[in-house]
C-alpha cells in the first residue's frame, strides 16, 4: 500500500465518521431538533415546491440525505485507498470528481458548519490534495 493510498483511505475514514456522527445525532439525539415555536412552525408549514411536505419532515430528510452523501464519499475513498487504489489512481475522472466532492464539502463546511467539522474536513482535503500530488508525480 502506497502513501497516497493510505492518505485517500484516511480522508475517507474522516468523512465516513463525520457522516455517521451526523446521522446518529439526527436520529438518536435532540441536537438537530428545533425548540419551541420553531418546531411548531416547521410542523405546520409546508414546503414551497410541492406544498405537501411539512418542513419538519423536509428538515429530517435533508439532513439524512446529507449524512448519506458523506457516508458514501467516505466509503468510496476507503475502498479506493484500501482495495482499488490502482484503479482509482489510473482514472483522472475519478480523481477529479473525488477532489470536487471534497472541496464542495469543505466550502459548505466553512460557510455553515461548526469549527470541529471545518477542521476535520480541512484535514481530509489536505490528505486528498497530497495524495493527488503523489499520484501525479509517480
């Protein structure tokens, strides 16, 4: 296993853990549950796209799908780093799309998320950048 492969796997592990933590907090805690009047408003107001889904359900659905995206990115990077690195490292398209996914997560984190998530995603991005450099200088 090369250093680049290990870095991809570690970045994947970080992202997977963040996604699992987010999903766990969503379903097994009250950390993403609005309080008082906001909870009432979210349960009585419908989405503006279909006018059929209460905002409280849309909120849970958005957060769950968001978690699943991070979990997917994490699992794919773990697999690429551990078992399929030759395939991954020989595909400019996969490297490019993977980089875009990590950068997009970081940009969103920097704008909207708490400091610990920003730090973890910054580290994951640095690992992906270093692994990409190592892939292209081989």
